[in-house]
């Protein structure tokens, strides 16, 4: 299906049972909660999805399962984070065969490629597939920045590079991208704590983390912001912020899975070497979640409201 790079796209967690196997029942429960809330796409195999711990077969099972669950209603995007160009090309082919709608791509893993090598990597993968691609630009966590000049090279030669997950933490980069490329490159905010600000200055969407536990609140913020109902969006966002800060943390997977337990749409199980939170660290996160649950806002009827661009 065609990917419209806009709206809320959850970077979903992977569910495991007590035997460290995929828990597809819990996974489906969460995906259906996302769909019921009105998300605009599903992203698999990111950091939150614990992709580095998954086998190839597990990744394929998750893609096929998600494609079946969403039944064509929203696109299914799979993240590619590989160490070699050859592996990335192979993963793109597998994703296409398994029914994925598009790809989210990180630069090469482990090896710190220079600009020329990074452009060559993205270009070769893009040329190997018909799937549309969103480049994940996160130099803070992954050490390689995709600059505007690099994007210009890629956009000139790769029509299927269509979007960027903007995670530089420099919110003014959204305006730089828009000034340079217009709407040729869709922009999705990849940092939960900058999401509303990014949407208000022109980002097309939000690749979200805490949406895994709070899908309705996340989609409501997006829909209200795009409809010009900014004060309502701000009110929810301010309540949400302590939770959103759990995503900007090295233990984001454990944090968000604890939040999923609180809202009844997930489990705490993680795959080693990750371990469940313990001690004071666990208490602090549970306190944040508990306060949020006790003050959880009533949401306006956000579904189907017209965006200011449509009025």
C-alpha cells in the first residue's frame, strides 16, 4: 500500500513470554489498541522493538503478523539497522516479500561511515527496492548525521527516499529541511519530548514511543495540533511530558514496557541482556507512571476532526 508519511506512527515494542519467546497474543492486543486509537502506521524493529536481539525469523514473523492484523488499514514499516550494505539490501528484499509497506533506515551500524560511505549505503539499498524509505537521522545515539547536503544527493537519485525521522534534537532543523526541500521530504519527529513543538512548526508526523502505552493521548495531541486546537493539545502534552521523558533514557524499553503494564496493553518481559528495572530505578519510574495514571486527562473527541490545512 502507499505510505503517507504523516500522523502518529508507533515504534512498537516486541512482546516476549516468560520463556523468552515471542508473545504474539500480547503483541496483537497492543497493535489493536494502537489501531483503535487511530494511529497512522506501525513501525517494527526499532530500538523499542529490541531488534538487535531478534532473530531474522522472529522479525519475519512480526512483519507478517502485523500485516495480517492491520489488514491494509495502515502501512507497516520495518526498521533496517545492519552492519553491511549487503545485509541491508537483503533485509529490504525480505521486508518486501513479507508484505511490509515501507522501510525506516539507520546508517550503517558499528562502523562509523563518513558522508560518502553513508550516502552510498542508503543509495544502494534504495536502488534495490521499490519500497518507500524514511531515513532515521539520529546522530546523538548512533554517531552519524545525515546532513542536508547528503539528503540532497540522495533525493536527486532515489525517488523512494521520501521521509526523515528527525532526531537530531535541534528543532530548528525542521525549518532547515523545509526551506531546502519543501515537501519533497516528509518530516516526522523522532523525539517524544519535542513532538508537539515539532508539529507546530511544520513536522508532518510523530514516530512515537510512549504511544505504546498511551495511544489515544498521543494521537489526540497530533490531531488537535493539526486542527489548530493548540491549547487543548498543550494541556494533554503537559500532562504527558513526565512520561515522555521516560523515552529519552537508556532504559527506554524497560520504562515503556512498565507503562504498557499499567495501561493493560503489554507485559514487562524484556530480552537479555536487558533486565527488568529494579530497586530505586524501578520505584522512580513506577512513581511517574502512577502519578500520570491518577491524573490521566479526559480526551476530547479527536477522531475525524478536520486539520487546518483542510478547512
